[in-house]
C-alpha cells in the first residue's frame, strides 16, 4: 500500500500522512446553537455557522419542503470567527439574514459563502462585509429548475471564481456556476442505484484543484463520489474519478481536501462509531481513522487549515467544535484517537 509519504510534496500536515490528534480543552465554552458549518479563512482562523435558538426537527418543513419554523430571520449573530490558538471569538456577524443555516465556505479571496435550507438560497459575502454581494435562489421557494434550490447544503469555490453548489436534500445534484452566478453545468440525480451520478443527500463538497477533483459527501448512500471538477478542462466536468465506500464510514456528512489528501467525517451515536477519516485521493486508499479520546457524537462538518496542519470538526448535539493538529504518528494506520 503506497503511503501518502510517497507524494511529491515534502512531509507536512495531512497531505504527508500525519495523524490528527485532538487539542483537548481548546476554545472557550461557546454558547452555540446547532453548529452546521465550519471553514477556515485565509488568515487561518476557523469560522463557524450555527443556528442560534433554532432547531431543525420533524416539524421544520412540510411535505413540499417549505419552511414551517419561526417566522423572520434569526436576530442573533450566527457567523463566528475564532482565534485559531485560543478559540476565542474575534468577530461575530450574520444577524437578520438567515432562517436556518447550513453550509459555510470561506474561499481563497476571503469571501464567505453560506447556504440556508429554510430560505433555499446561497449567499456570497465579501471579505469583512455583512451584506451579500451575490444571492442565488428565490427566498423560501424550493424548486428544481435552473433558478431554484431545495435545501442547498454546501459550496466549493475554485481559484478561477467558478463555484459548485450541492443542492442537497431534495434535488440531489451538484451545480456548477460562473463567478457571476450564471449556471454552467449540472451533475447528478436522486437515487440509490449505486451509479456515480445517483445521489442521496449530497451533503458536503471538497475541491482539490491539484487533481482537478471535486468530491461529494453522498450522505445517505454512505460514500464519497469524486468527479472531474473541470477547472482545467471545462468539458470534463462530472467525469467519474473514483467512489470511496469504506465499511467503516457510515453516513458521510462532510469532506475537505488538501494536496491529494481527503478528510471526511461520518457516523453518529445512533448508527455507528462516529469517526474522522483520511484517504489518499490518488489511489482511494483509507489511510487513517481518528476521533477525540472521548469520541464524537454527531460530526456534521469538517474543514482544513490552509497548510493542512489543522482540522476543525463541528458537531450538532452537543453543539461544539473540535480542533485537531496533524502530527507524524500513525502514518498509514487505522488507529483511533
């Protein structure tokens, strides 16, 4: 089995095969709602997206996917920027914009992309800004055409400015957009037939431009589907690269990529041991399994620092975020920590 140490990069962080270890006691006791999204900004600061006082349960949507919860946007700041060393909040914003937060991505330019499953919309906020400069979707109106979403879950952004949206709980598709929000392409359809394009809740996205790979956490199919992102050759978007379906995975909630390494989080207390996973995207081999000493409960989102040496995992119930540092122990193993 080829190790991640065989990659052309010098050993460093997760792309070099390092084993993630939880930083016990990291961060203050934050007062958080359901933490649905986490990312890392260009300054290396983790950014959280949480639901404040709102909870997504069986009463939140009707059978046509229309939001049935409390009327009006959340009045509290639901986007938190944390200090990477202490975990203290250094900035908070987002009050008055969101109904039911879900996914968060901070791109290379510092733009913050957010998905709201109650509004069925995708938002782009500029660096430091608190008003969106791009909004896609019609507020509170679910749909499956080219101008509507239905509970969109995640965004991945290329260095070119093109971006991808996982549209998510109802439509089971991945949409590719130009930087100005013009739709360029689509991939996937709802299903469980085992084919690469048959998706059942595409819940997270990870883009590795070094491999022109876009990976989808296909949650209810308990797998990760990786396709050609088409960043270098637009015409190849959607071509199947590989499917990752390890028996340890359980449901896969989210993925993040860095220079040929893919980290993912999956499982929950009720179905299987909740774990983090590290996979070599070049050969599809599972290299490592990891978790904090007291275990995960319901990991929902995962993010990598810009140099691949820190991993952040957001959990729903209990609502918290973990920091892991990537060391040189456990290379190529399936150790559990």
